[in-house]
C-alpha cells in the first residue's frame, strides 16, 4: 500500500512539473487597418493598407494572403520567408513581397526585447480576408 501511495505521489509530482513547463504562447501581432480602396479599374479588387506591430518575440502562424503583399519595415527588425524562398531579416527601409500563391512560412520579430513595426499594402479580392491560416 505504501508503494502505491509513493507511486501516486511520484506521478503527481511529474504531472505538476510538466504542467509548470508549459510556456505561454508568443505574443500576437497587432494589425491596424489604415485604408481600403476599391480598384475601379480592376473589378472585384481592392487595395488594403495596414500597419503590423510585432511585440518582442511575436511569431505569426503559417498562412497565406491570397493577395499581392508589399511589406515596408518602419521600425525594428523582422524575419520573413515564403515556402521555397530564403529566410530574410529585414530592417527599417527594407521591403519584402509575397505573391497570391505564396505560403508565408516564417513571419516573426527578430528581437525578444524590442518591438518591430511595418506597413503592408495588399492587392486582393474585394472583401477577402487579410490572412488565411495554412494547415
């Protein structure tokens, strides 16, 4: 009986330790729409301009935009990559492009201590979501 109690205690200690090991999810990006403009010369299309702030340590999930996405870094440093492409680290004044068929495999703040901010111009179908998670 004592062995059973000791085994139960040991299991409880391990479970509690493992539960304590769970880490909080990285902070989410903060997306702010700046403007949306229908593109009358391209029926069914619109331009959407947003700012994105990555808090320190922020990481995006793998996703796609189903749009032409033009990125311009304002502050900090970000890491970007599309499937089949090279991972790049961008600093203020640098740009990045994603096509409508690209899968965005890496999007994160390069810093664990400083925020990063960038502008994204999306040319997309009118009313389409900004981001579509990939499985």
